[in-house]
C-alpha cells in the first residue's frame, strides 16, 4: 500500500523533495502552498493552494485525505504554519517530520548584527542615512516606512504593491538562487552599506552573505523564530532516508 504524503512547502527544498518522490511508487504526494506568490514555481507533484483554517482545519484535511505522513518543509520563518502542523499531527495522530535547514553561522570577516524582529532591524540601521538592501518578504517591509532617511534597494519575488512611502527606494522583482559574484556586483552598483536579511540557511540565498563578507558590508540578520519540537531532518537526502524507514501504515 502507498503512503499518502502531504508536504507543506513554499521552499526550494520542498520542491526538490517532491521531485525526488514524484516517480516513487511507494508514495502518493501532494504539495501544499500558502498562495503568497502570484506565479509560483512549477512543481513536480499535484499542488493545493491556500490556508487550511488553523491546526483544526489542517487536522481535518489530513483525516479527509487519508494522509499517512505530514512533512513540514516550510521556511524556517513561517512559524505559524509549523506550529499548526505540529498541533494537527497531534490531533490527528498522523506522524510528522520537519525538513529544516540549519542556519548560517558567522565566519571570520562577517559583520553581522543579529536582531529579534524587523522593527529591531529598522532601529539597527541607526539615525543617519544609509544605503540599505532589504531582502525580506514584501509583507515585512512596512516597518521601514518609519525610517525614511535611508535609501532602500528592495528585492522580492512579487512586486511591492503599493510601494513604500519612503522617498528613495528601488525595487527588484527576482527569484533566487543568487550567485555570490552577481550579488557582489549588485552591492557595488548600488553602493550598499548594509543588508537586512533573514537567516534562511541553505545555499540559494547565501550569495549575498558571502558577497557582504567579501566587500566588508554589514548584515543585519533577523533571528529565527522558535519552532515546535518535532522530529526533523536538515536536508532532502536525510528526509529520503527517513522515508525509507517510515512508520508502517496502520490500515
Ligand atoms: P506563516 O505565517 O507561518 O503562516 C500563516 C498562514 O498561512 C498559516 O497559518 C496557514 O494558514 C497559511 N500557510 C502557510 N504556509 C502554508 C502552506 N505551505 N500551505 C497551506 N497554507 C499555508 O507563513 P508565512 O511566513 O506567511 O509563509 C507563507 C509561505 O511562504 C510558507 O509556505 C513558507 O514556506 C513560504 N515562505 C516563507 C518565507 C518567510 O520568510 N516567512 C520565506 C520563503 C517562503 P491557515 O492557518 O489558514 O492554514
């Protein structure tokens, strides 16, 4: 009998994992996206889009679809869906496993300032005008309107609509991965003095961190939120190994 797997996605790893499982006769896989981006990347398995209505809603969905393994492969900063997933697994009795990239660690030459929140990142920019590169989701940019003295370069997957009310902002609409050499050129072209980013982990968005080190640019990193304590692995390969020894089907 096949395992029915629901992958909560929205990350490069979720997509890569779905690709690895797509042709495997042991598994029937569905990928769930929040529906935040207007043109999501193509996925190798069937996709459903939109929220479930909290933990209860997700638990009901797991039961209704006969899901036998829940994989939380959401972004490490998507804390609410991870909490809901852990709770839904408990309510429904469906085993859960999380795929969580480990965070980047500082290396010699890095100039990191770690802060707790986007609001703290705005404060950490300081009172004097600076050229800042913001690589946050467009939903998280509003607090920067409180610091209109800075010049902003903003990169997001979807256009920032409406734009920020600050007088000096340039917008880039791009999806990673981003290479170090291209990131270094971007930082130089825009004379960037400071980057504001999340500690996403993984290689796809590390280019800017390496480029910042190369050029001596400060990075304000927003700390990761607390995530629920569930069984977890760090890589797609580890997840495949976990699935090789998946709990047997109860039916
Ligand atoms: P969040 O705050 O943790 O979740 C907010 C709500 O969105 C959840 O309660 C859930 O709604 C819905 N949701 C989130 N992920 C979902 C999924 N994969 N499938 C179905 N519903 C989902 O999440 P977020 O930070 O807004 O992130 C949204 C999505 O973007 C996630 O899938 C995440 O992997 C991806 N993403 C996030 C970031 C980031 O920095 N936060 C970066 C890159 C990608 P209900 O309660 O109604 O079920």
